C-alpha cells in the first residue's frame, strides 16, 4: 500500500507539471568537443578562408573547458567577412536563458567589426539581435541572455561576426560552452 501511495503521489506531481508546462524547458548544452556539423550546427559564410571552425588552443586562447572551441579569425588579407555560427533548432521552455563563454581581444567598435548573438524563429530567414560585444573578454565571465520573449518557440541562435566596410574582421572571436 505504501508503494502505491508513493507512485500515486509521483504521478500526480508529474501530471501537475505536464498541465502547467513547467517541464517544457529542456536544457541544451554544447561544448564543441564533438563533430559540430553532424551535431546539427551550421556555418553560413561569405569567406571560406576566414570563417568559423572548430579549433583547439590558439596562441592567445585555450578553450574555456575541454579541448575544443569555435573560432573565427580576423582576415589577414583584408577580405570581407559576414560569418554565422548557427545552433541546431532548440525548443525553448518558459523563462529560458542562453549562457555562453567567449574570448575576444580588447574590442573597439570604432574598428568597424561587429560581433553579435542573434535569434531566429524561422530557421534563419530573419534574425533579431539579442546581444553584442561591447568590450574585450578573455573567457573571464560568462554571458547570459534572457530568452523569455521566445518561450515555447523553436529557435536557432547565431553568433554573427561581420565587418561593415569590406575590409575583414579586426578581432578573432572564440565561443565555448553554450547552455540554453
């Protein structure tokens, strides 16, 4: 009888969660250690030589955690860059947040290079800005962005780096340890 009551209590609690949608939020974590493309990530590029790639430690930045990170170099040949690293589709629950770690040098917006996190609800046909780099960060602190406005929707998240004068990026950007 005791086990029946315990089972009934668990089932009642689960039913309450299902009917309120409290269990709808599924945590998504990715650290770029596996096969990024096979795991549903994609790269949208205008410059195949200087675009997002999976990388280990660089001369200036080791991954935040593990052995790999995503990395976009600055254009040594001053070629235009408009590059996106796009997440797989993620179904958001209530009060979702995005947290990620990043490395970028002593960033100065005056250099006409832009680094943004954007969100899409239509598989990348359109994007809305969530956050942009305003200062350097050497994996010192995580960035957390509120996704509550997109609760219940299926989204893609993009790390978008571009120059607006056609001369390439002035800074290398590294991303690691993404959690939604």
